[in-house]
């Protein structure tokens, strides 16, 4: 799964970088307001306007984002199911502490990169994923796979049984009373089905090894049927070149759209597992490294763009007397720069130094000496 995870992490970074350039002249350019005249004259016509992406980026985003934004949770839930119930209960508290720490990191990250307090306080998908994974861990540890089956049924059916939109009401209250830029971007009803069904797929794959071949083909067949129903419905995603996030979750709001999303993500995973069962391992070391260290790569990429890539690009384009481009090749290059930076940070050991991990052994020896 590292190979797949690596591909999807690259897609996520590409989406975010394209989005930052979409919003650069609205959310970030004003930080250099004192230097608009003189230094950044070429950018002034774009002040307060969207910076549209090129057509290639728009087409890729339109067809990939709706299901790629769901598959991260699906893969994480799949891996969470690989232990049996007893083993899961044994490590449950460690898992919950880890997920809680990651949730805190994502919350704090918002205050480092967001252009306003409202966006810093906003609730985004990666935060929801940590909460859902914690819920899956608790349910599985105490109620087993039957509990997860019940949760999956609830996750699939609840969106169509709910009346009204409590998430929109909460978002409206936050915008009116806390900050108008607040966004509730991670609705439980849009993500829970992918996570819960991904967990069940992982459980069957891990704990019914003699049925793996049949399971994968059944999942692939069902996924193909879901995709066929989606295409038959005639529904298709729409996306404005000015805003890569404008329709990120729109497809999941309809039943046929949700079928298309589930069909695509489960079909891809089933196909990879079928190849794996046949001894065809999808492996390319750089991609596998990105997938294996996906959290390291992901956690640094936003800060790198907001505080390094974006300002440098803004200055360079000003020197060239033009505006900031927003195209596939530029963003692909910046994605590679972000991965290279994560590799350097990982290899340097600076994170271990900053967190004190490299000194833990010495600290433990000092504590033992003091006890004597």
C-alpha cells in the first residue's frame, strides 16, 4: 500500500499548491502590502482576484479530487483492521494517544498557515480522519467486526435519512458569532462511508486469507457496477478554474456521486491487491518512500509553500515583471521540491534533535542516577 499512498500524497500536495496559488492574491499577497508599490507593481492588477489554474490542472482535479480526497481515510482504515480484536484492544490507548496528538498537530498547523483566525479555527478533512479512525479503533476493540459492520450500515444510510443540514447550521453560527471566514469543510456524512467500508475490506482481507482472491474480485466487480451506475446517471463533476476547492465534495452529496466515488477508490485498491496476489508488486523506491513516510512529507508541505515557495515565486515573478503562474508543470516542480525538502529534513535528523528524541536515552540515564 506504500506505493498507492505515495501517489495519493503527491496528488494531495499538488491540489493544495494549486489551491494556494488560486487564492494567493486574495489571502496572502496583502501580507506584503507595504511593498506593493515599487517591489510588486506587476502583481497589483491581480490584487483581490483569483489566480486561475491551467486547463490540464483543472481537468485532472475535476476527475481525481472527488475520490482521491476520500481514499486516504479508506487506506488508513484498511490498515487499522489488520490486527485482530484482542490485539487492537491491547494497543487501543496508544493508538488513541497517537491520533489525538496528530489531531492537535493539524489544529496547530492551521494557526501557522491560515491567513485569518476563521480559517485557522476551521474544521478540515484530516482532522475528521483522526476522529473517525479513533472511533473505528474503539468500536472494533469493544464490539468487534460486528460493531464495525453496524457502523458501516449507519455511515452509508444516515446521510439519506437525515432531514435538514446540521453542519450548515453550525457553520453559519460559527461564521456569525466567531469569524466570517470559518469553514466546516469535513462533514462526517461525506467521509464516514469510505472509512467504515475500507475497514471492513481490510478486516476481510487480513482475517480471511483463504478468501482473498475471491474477495478482491468481488470488490472489483461491485466497484465496476457502482461506476457503471454512476456513469449511467449522467452526473459529472464540475470545477471552476479559479478555485480548485469549489466542488471538492459536491459529488459525494448525491447517491450516484457517492457510488462513483466508492467504486473508483475500492476498484483501485482491489486491482492493486489482485496484482499483489499474483506476485506483481507495484514498487518504485521514491514513491514507496513517500508512502512509507507519508506523514513526514505531508506535515511540512503547507508551511513550505506559505512561507518559502510562495513568497519566493512572488518575488521572482515581480522581478520578471509578470504575475504568478498557476499551471501543472510549476506545481509539479514545487511538489518535487516539497518531497526533496522532507527527505532532507528526515535524513538530517533535525526533527529528532528539535523534539529531543535523540537525547531520550541520556535523560533516562540521568533519571536513574538521580533515583540512586
